C-alpha cells in the first residue's frame, strides 16, 4: 500500500506537466488565428495550478503548524514566524496592488473591477517576491557551502 502512495506525487506531477506542455504547444502554435484562440485555456489552466498550489501550501502549512505545536512547542515559534511572514507577504502584495480599472479594447467582462485587479496584482507580486527569495536563498546556501570548504 505504501509503495503505491509514494508514486502518487510523481503521477500527479507528470500529469500536470503533460497538460501544461500540451496547452503551451497549442497556445504557441496557434499564431494569430482568432478561430482557435487558446489564450483563455492557458489562463484557466495557470489559475487552476495557482489555486491548487496555494491550497496545498496553506493546507500543509496548517497541518505542520499544529503537528509541531503538539510535538515541540519551542520550534512552534519559528513556524509561527514563517506562517506570519507568508500572510504578511500576501497582505503587502494586496496593498501594493493597483485597483485602477484597465482600458482594454474589445473587453466586456466583469473581472475589470478593483477587487479582481488587486487579486491579480497580489498573485503576481507574491510570485515575484517568492522567486527572489528562492534565488537569494540558493545563492546564500551555495556561498556558505563554498566558504566551509
């Protein structure tokens, strides 16, 4: 049973990568053909991946949060700081997001409102900030390893 459970993340990863590759190829091979526009499909898939990633991040963070609180209250503070930092990042990204309505020719959708524009900016700014944090942490880790040798 455990042998099959350990394969589930790999299968999900390969399925997500396959769907992403197919949608990306369709999107880029389309050209300027308005009859088969895959832009909305690409956006929907990216939003689905983003929502699933955020849900997994929040779910696993909360699970770990309570497990560590039970097992070792001292390390609980460190995890509380990380969780608070994640919330502060999302709040700061929301505050810095622009709610100004966009002027888009030919667009008549309902999502050009202050709320959705701020949500979009929040997602973009938080992704940029997390990307910068990952790159900086990789650099710091590699520099530390080089200095230890």
